[in-house]
């Protein structure tokens, strides 16, 4: 757990990159704000219709005791919302990097140069990123279903669902942030807890109103710096 919380602290310290690389951070922020507003509007619209959706998909609860029916439906609603947020953040992260691809490449390289790293963040083709984004969202659907099904367990189910969604999203996000700079499976495996802590903190920050707009450039800059820290002799400690 020490390494996990170390990763959380790594993310908290990543906001300092607004001071260290201000030009690159501002450029990367543009696509993050644009996509965040669109995705947030879609999620809010879903939340407005969520009570109606839950009642429609749980007609069997109409015959239950009103108190138990309400408890069950509230848990199911929270679980379904967690599943949608899980998929929404995956889509958001992909779209931001695709739309602002050049800005994020420049940001990663600026961070690597700032810490005098020997690593060279690579640039991927738009086609490859689009394919990766589509696969990521598609493969996330089964886990989103699991999150919803967990929420059907009375009282504790929605808590389990939110935990599973947070951990799964954070684990994937952490690896995605490191991969463009460091492609070393041994180093990634050795620092899995730290990377996961970083990813969970970054992904949860995306969900915070308005602050979430800054989360992507902060996460990308911090993830690049973290990659240099765990790369061993290939990079210099920031």
C-alpha cells in the first residue's frame, strides 16, 4: 500500500507542471476543456433520465415493499451511473489525446527534457489511436456490466461496484499514461501499485466539476515524469 499512496502523491504533485512547462500545459488544456464539457453534458443528461431508466428496467420491484424497492432501485441507479462514468472517462481520455495529439506529444517531450531524461516519448498515428480508443471502450463494456450487476446486491452492492470501477479505470489509465514514454514490462510490473495509485487519483480527479478539466494535462505531464522515475538508469530522477 505504501507504493500505491506514493503514486497518489505523485499525481498530487503533478499540478506543479503548470509552473514548469506553462506553454505546453496551456496548449494541452484546450482539448481537455472542450471534450470535458461535451462528455459532462452527456453524463448530466443521462443522470436526469436515470430514475426513469431504472424504473423501466426493474418492473419486478413494483410488487415489493416500497421501502425495499426504493433501496434496491437507488443502489441499482448508483451502480448504473458508476458503469456509465467508467465508460465515459475511458472515452474522454481517448478523445482528449486524439484531438490534442500534437499538444500532448509536445507536453511529454517538454517534461522529459525538463527532467533531463534519456527517454523519448513517442508519437502514435491518429489511426492507431482511434483503433485503440474504440477497442478500449468496447472491451470496457463487460466490466461496466459487472459493475451494474454488483449494484443489484442490496445495500453493499453499489459500493462494491464503485470500487471495482475506480480500480479498473485507474489501473488502465495509469498504464496508458506511462506507455508513450516507457515501454518496459519489467519496470511496469515492478511499479504496478504506484502506477495504479497514480491512475486512480488522476481518473477520480476527472470526475470533479471544473477541476476535472485540468486533470488530463496534469496526468499526462505527471505520468511522463513518473515514467522517468521508474525507468531506472534510462532516466534521471525528477
